[in-house]
C-alpha cells in the first residue's frame, strides 16, 4: 500500500523547448507556455509547488551536476516518498526520462549522508533520507494503486497541456483510460497506476 501523501512538490528537469509537434512556436515562447501548462495541471492535482531546472530538452545527462541539484532539493523538501521514471525500463526511447530516473535514484541514495555534497549543508539545509522510491513507466511493477476515484482529475490535468495534446484530448482520454483500466484488471480496480517500489535502506542492508 502506498504511503499516504499529505504534500506534493514537482521537480521538472527539462525546459520543454522541444516539446511540441507543430514546430511553429519559437522556443523562447514555448518554454513559458509549457511551464504555465505544468503549473495549471499541478494546481488541479493539489501540488504544492513546481520547481523547473530548465535543462534543454533532449540534452539531459545523469551526471554529478544534475545529481547535486536533486540532492539539494531532496534536502530542502525532505520527502518521505520520491516518484520518478524507471531508469531500467526496456526499450525506453526518451533519453530525458532515463536520465531523470537515474539521477533521481542516485540523489535519493546519497541525500541522507553528510559526506555527499557537504557544501550544501548550511542555512538550515540538512541531510535527508528517503524511505520509498516509486518508479512509474516501469516494466516490473510490484505495487498497484487504485485511482478509480481520481481518474477524471488525471484527465483534467493532462488536458491542461494543450501544447502537447492539442485537440486530441478525447483520444488521449481513451488511450490513457484503456491503459489504466488494463492495469486495474484482476485487482478489483476500475483504473490503476502501477509502480516498481524500492526501499533504498532496506535494499542496501540485504
């Protein structure tokens, strides 16, 4: 069962500068539009705040610099649960998703140790240990969460991303709905989300 979550913060690693299909809007106009859409979607979902790291689309690298950024945010937000892309998904075609998942995982593992990025430990920032990591977009789920009651809100949030979905929201709703219904089959859920869950400090002790 997923740990109850009382407060949610988003971290968006890339800037959305290449995230449209028509290629007509200049990047300097697309980026703020994408950010506004993300904030609107986040508000619908009850997200407390959204942090944009603004790395260029398609160029994200899971390196020490990105890990440091994410470690710092983990120490500031102090989450019990982290959700991110599964970096080990087979045939993952989106390199930014893979890089995000790997960097977030690496950051979660070390954020609780003062020996990593000690220069961050000032002005009230302290090490913080994450208890659970939920990977979405995974080939190896082991936890299914009932979203039957909140599925309409999910679609409403997706519909805010007009630069992404345009006039195809009905198609998106059907495609997403079919997938979430598939995940709920045999589990008593009308709609479900599936995750691979790691509990880092239990895993390390094995």
